[in-house]
């Protein structure tokens, strides 16, 4: 049942991407940039993508509730009774959008019993769509077709490619990196960090700093279906069935310990 929804969700994410690109191509004055309560930027593109996704999901699955970054004011008293729900970030990487570096995504995940079971991460400028469903593997759709993706399992004694945030650098990262003999940083924005571990471009994505549930749900299932481990600090169970929507620190990793480590 879950996997059968994938084609429709990919189409919805790509339609949202088209709505974003229509605004991306305009003068920045037309972005209508404003600040949200946490001082993060909000643009006309965030809202256009949000409206499109919510309308299409409601049409596709009218019985499944939706939690979107741009409509997240839903009390825990209501959310705690949700067995399944859509978790949406209509434009992940708004700062990347404003900078016009192309490293922003549309994230749509289906959560079942607190775990992601389907995820689509669409990067409109890059014309890439990463997607996965539980037990079905992870895939990359691009201009030349579709291919399965798998992590590149790397020994911790080799050169480690570490993907990190382009807009949110962390002082804790230096301490983490000290354990590796050699490492190379791969800076990138948005949920693409999960996807670069998933497709083997990078080996590990350590996140020290704030993210929200809608930032991670879709990328989470893409990474795990590609063979990565995703672990959240202090959470053993249902990451996406908590009152708190703010994520703790987490690690997305394809690393394997070398003998003698």
C-alpha cells in the first residue's frame, strides 16, 4: 500500500518544485522575504509550495492528516492520536533559495507509528528526486532515468567524506572530526545531506544543532533504505511521534569500524 503511493508523491513534489522555480526565476524583490517567529526566512515560494502540496495530499489521501512546516500549529493532544500522517517541508533550505545556489529541496514523508515509511526529496534546480519506501530500497530519479542508490561503506581508517551544513556551521563539528585520520568536508544545504550519504557521495552527516522533524523525515527513510544508519541522540524509539518537533543532535552514517579501532 505504502509503496504504491510513491509515483503520486513524486509527482506532487515535482509540481511543488515547478511552483518554486517560477518564483526562483524572478527578481529577489518578488521573493516576499519575511521572518518567522524563530527569525528563519519565509518566502512566497515556501507558501506556494505548501499550498500546492497540502491541496494535492488532501485530494490523494483525504483520511491522512498533514503536518507541514508552514502549518505546524497543531497541538500534541491532536497529533498524539495520529497513527499515520504526512510530514512536509515545502521548501527545505530557504536560505539556499535566497542565495540562489540551487541546494534546496521539497521534502514529503509518510510517517507510520512514529517512523518514516515513505520519503521523497526533490531538488528542483538540480532536477533530481531521491525517493524510498520501507523495504523497497532507495532510488534517484534524474534526467537520464532512475537508478537504485546505495551507501559507500567506508572504513574509519580511510579518507572520510563528511557532509555538513552550508548555512548552519557548528563548532561541535571540529571535535567530532578529530577522530578521523583524514577527512574531507562536503558542504551542502537542505536534505541533500541525507541524500549524499545515501548515494555514496559522502560517508557521514553529523548534525550538531537544531533541525525540525520536517527537515529530516523524508531524508531519513531515503538514507536508511540505502543502507545508512540514522540515530538521534537520546531517542531509541519513535522519533516522529513526540510532542517536541525539534530534533536532538543526530548522525547519518555509512561508516564501518576498521579492525582494531
